[in-house]
DNA sequence: TATGAATGAGCCTTCATTCAT
DNA sequence: TATGAATGAAGGCTCATTCAT
C-alpha cells in the first residue's frame, strides 16, 4: 500500500551530496541544498538517512565499494604475480584519474573522525588483497624486501598525486602514458 | 602610548587555528574557540586578521613558507645534481613526516577556492626550483625523459602517502628507513 | 502537503517591527525581539522577509499604501476643486493624528537611504494626485500662484507638526477642531 | 601642569557625531568613527563625554542653544507685535533652511527617550517666548483666537516641511521667496 | 591627558532537524 | 511517504567601553 523507498532518490541524493561536500567540507554542506538538487523536499532526506553524518557515511561506503570493485576489475588470482600487480595498479590509476571527485572524497574522509565503525571496517578491509598480493611477490623475490604498506604508499602515491594535481581539470591520458606511469611505479618497488 | 600589537598573539592564533581546522574543516572552524585557545578575547582576532578567510590565508602562507624553507634547507646549487635531488627529497620527506599537520593543512587548502591571489602566487612559485632542478637532470640524462610534473608527482607522492597514512600516529623513522624510502623514489625516476 | 505560509504572521511581524523601530531606530531594532513579539521563532522571519532591510522596506510600502488609501478615501475627481482640497486635507489630518506611529515611521524613512528602488518609486508617485489637484486649483485662480510643492509643504506641515508634538499622547480632536485647523491651512494657500 | 581639556576637540567631536548620527541613527553611530573623524583616539572621547548617550545629549543641548539664539537674533520686545512675529518666523525659517542638518537632528531627538532631564528642560523652555508673544497678539486681536500651540504648529510646520523636503539638497531661497513663504504662514494665523 | 589594543556581550543570520499537513 | 514551514541553537563579526602604556 504505502509507497516504498525510492532507490533513484538515494542516488540523486548521493550525487548532490558528493558534488557539494568537496567544495564546502562537511560543516559547510547544506542539507537543504542537497535536497533541492536531488529534487526532493528537505525533510525527505530524513526518510532515507539518519542525518547529515549518516548521509556522509553511507556515501562513503557507497563510493568506497565502487572504487574497490573498479580496482579488482578483471583481477585473476591465478595470473602471474607481476601481471596481477600491473592490473591492479592500472585499475587504480585509471580510477583515480577517471573519477577524481569520488577519489578525492574518499581520501578526504578516510581518516576523518566522521566515519563510523562500519565505514572504518570497510576501509581497513580494502587494503587486504593488495597487501596479500605484495607479500606473495616479496616471497617470490620479485619486489624489494620492504614493508608492504611502505611499498603500497609509493605505488599509489604517484597516482594520487597526479589525480590531486589535475583535480578539476580535464585529464586525457593515452594508453602509452599509463604504461609510462606504471614504469615509474614499478621502478620504485621492483627488486633491483 | 597605547598597548602595542603583540606578534606572539599571532603565533598563538596560528597554532590554535591549525589545531582545529583540520578536524573541523573551514566551515566548522569556530573563531571563538580559536581565540579561547590562543588566550585572547574573540574580538581580538579581528585586530590581527580581517576575518576567518584572512586568518586561513595568512596561516597558509605562514606554513607554506616554513615548508619551502625546510625543503631548501642546506641546498647547494653547485652540488652534483643527484645529490641536490636527494637532499631536496629527503628534506621533503622529513618535513612531511615531521610536520604532518602542517603538511596536511597545506595540501588540503592548496587547491581550494578559499585561497586568495597572494596565496595562490606563493603556491605557484613553490614548484619552480624543483622543476628547474629536474629539467637540468633530464638534460644531463640522469633521469627519465618524462614531463617534470609527472616525475615530481611520483617523487613526492610516496612521501605524502606515508604522511597521510601515518597522520595522527607517532612515526619514528630511522635514518636507514629514510635512505630506503629514497631508493624507492629514486628508482621511480632514475634513467634505466 | 506541508504547512502553508500564514499571512497573519506577516501582519504580526509588521506590528512588532513598527512598535520597536521608532523607539530604537533601524540599527537598534532587534530581529529576535520582533520575532518574539510576533509569536514566532527568530528564524521564521527569514521565511517571510529577506532580512532586516527587506522587513523595513516591506513595512514601509505596507504603511505607505495604507496612508495613500486613507488620504484618497471618498475622493471624487468630479467634485468642486475646493471641496476636493478640503477632503484630501481633512483625510490627511485625520490620518496624521489617528495613526501617528505609522506616519512618524513613514516620515522617518521617507528620505533615508535604507529605502530600496521599489519603495522610492512608491514615495515619488504618492505626491502626484495632490500636485495635480493644486495645479488645477492654481489655474482656476482659487489658490496662490506659487509652486505647488511649496504650498503642499504649508498644507501638510501644520498637520505633521501637530502629530509630531502630540506623538505618544492621546489626541482627541472634535469635528469643529478639524474644521478650525483646516481654516488655518486654507488661509495659508487661498488666493487673497 | 597637566594639559587641560581642549575645546576644539569637543567641537570636532560634535561635528563628527552630528555628521553621522542622522545617517545611521543613535544605535548605528560608531564611537570609533566619530573619534577618527574628529582626529582623536577612540578612548579620548571618554575624557570629554560620559559615553554615547552623554555625547548625544550634550550635542543636543549645544545645537538647541545655537538654534534658540538664531531665532531670537535681533529680537526687540518693544517692537510692534506683528513685526516681532515676522522677525521670529523669518529667523526660524532661515535657520531651518540654512542649518538643515542641525534642525533635523533636533527634531529627531526632541521627543526621543534618549534625552535626559536637562535636555528636556531646555526643550520645554524654548517654546516659552514664542507662546508668550502669540498670547499677546491674541489679546491684541491680531491673530485667530485659537490655542497658541496649534497656531505655532502651523507657523513652523511649513518651514519644517520645506526643510525636510529639501534635506540634502542645496536650497537657495531669495529674499522675496522668504517674504512669500511668510505670507503663507501669516495667512494661516492672522485674524480674518 | 592621549592612545589604541583588548575585551566580551550582543545581534543578524544560517541551517540541521522536526512536525503539521 | 513527501512536503516545506517552523524552530532555535549556534557562529561570525561588531563595537561601546576599559585599561595598560
């Protein structure tokens, strides 16, 4: 009988929230504006979300999940390790440049104390497959014998930096540019 | 004849503002709280700063200048290029880890539209010496033949990433850790 | 589907604003107090008015329109000119004494730079019918051959002065007093 | 030994206060701005005046006294009554047009509750000579047999109105204009 | 006496949230 | 469930007054 919650509204609310929260920050984000841009009444947000903090947390988890899926795209655990590393790095890089707003948001809130328990858990788990892969590669002597989190930092640091620098601009990398960038990243961690 | 403006107040206001703005964001930063923590009355802030935006801009320039000085510390333009690069990178890395709050703040506002003209100019100029150095190294065939901004991204990306991950935690790197990290960074850009 | 805007609130806000603005002046008028006296929350004012300046402008136009209607009450453009003048003057006088607060407010803000374009236009237009009537009377030789704005000043000056002096007191003029006062006003402008 | 209060500063403070209080109202008047325009430090005002209210009261009395002197200029209690009335009216009119700012200020605060006892007393006394003169003229059958305050209202109302309308503009009345205006005023009260 | 930095109460306005419809 | 008017707490900034110099 009663109308049911409308998933399309949630998406529109997510979009509107994301569009603004990076420009204004959490405290500057206006619920009324999010509502207006999503085409719903102010009060309606509270049917879908517990409040501002909940909206941001749900948005975080929504985007984080998208990003994790993007990175694991076509991943084959049976493939050679170097190939797996390259695929994951390339996925990460493409995603960082292709969805800079989403990635900027995730980085911004990753370590903020706005995130609730559930969001934090998701974040923590997101590193696991990468760390596991690098541990294998270490044992295989393919990469340097350094802590995996350090090497991860250098792998994704360059990608994040380029995304950060190009934030707001149109970036149009060719396949060969990606290949070159990967060589930089790989040059950093590969066993010498 | 009257009380004279007290520069120490400015420093205390800077400290208090920095301490809070990263936790709360610009919109969440409360002038009254900054004042209270700096040990002055609310209104006193406005004797030293034009308002919230001006406080943040002056803070940005203050910290950016500190960072630029830290990076150029002991820099010798006559030294061998590889040595110069290593010194600058090491300075950058030490600073990123040693003053994570300051660096986080700078990165946060670097591309925000809160920065005024003067602040933007400072930011723009900050890259010049590094780019110039890398151009020389490229011509000397010491590093890859890639755009200097791309290589810069991979140089500082790892450092930023580690600082970002370790934000809020106590990081205690040994000299040899720094050396190892530099090898990662240098491995990324060095001519193969 | 939601609560609907309540025009009665506007009236209550007008009343409260008028009650205070003459005592305190514009800068001294407190929005919170206006709201409290109107029986609404502070923020509610901003549902109906753009802010303090807008509240005062809308109040001005509201009262000015009331006053204009009061003056033109029962005006008959076909009636003899002297009769028209007498009617308008009497209406003006009755209104000045009967609604001294309203009239004081209008005079106070009439030439202030708080008035926006729309309010100024209203003010400007309000003189037109009186000036037109006096011009006709001049051509008919009924009144002195002097500029109509000068004569208008003497017509309404006495009325305003009495209202001004009696401001805050209870004035209870009899019909014959009004008649006598009109004789003073008419004595000033009538052709000798 | 100690320097003594400087009368020139008082004048400059009066001037600055008068210049602003009409534009902004009492609550909008800024002590710091008055001080700056008078060329003294903010705190110095408090050497000369007890505070904002005292500044305005002293200013009122200062200006009121100036005005009373201007009106009584060349007054000769032995002269014929009609001549005395004409002189006082003319003085009043010239003063209203010649010092519109001063007169506007006086009118504005005349009935405000900002005035202290001393100021109120001065105001009350200022009417006495005019009322006495009109009483004599009434007894002599020169003017209408109406209350003197009513007739006073019509005498000065026109003058005030013209000053009010011309407020802020340059008014340049010729001698003959003044004569004509007096005829209007006299026409109102003279015995018919 | 003069200065102007310092104080902090106070006010306009905003906006997350609630609730009558 | 959807709406948007209503609420009122909170924050940036101002400014009369004080006071150290």
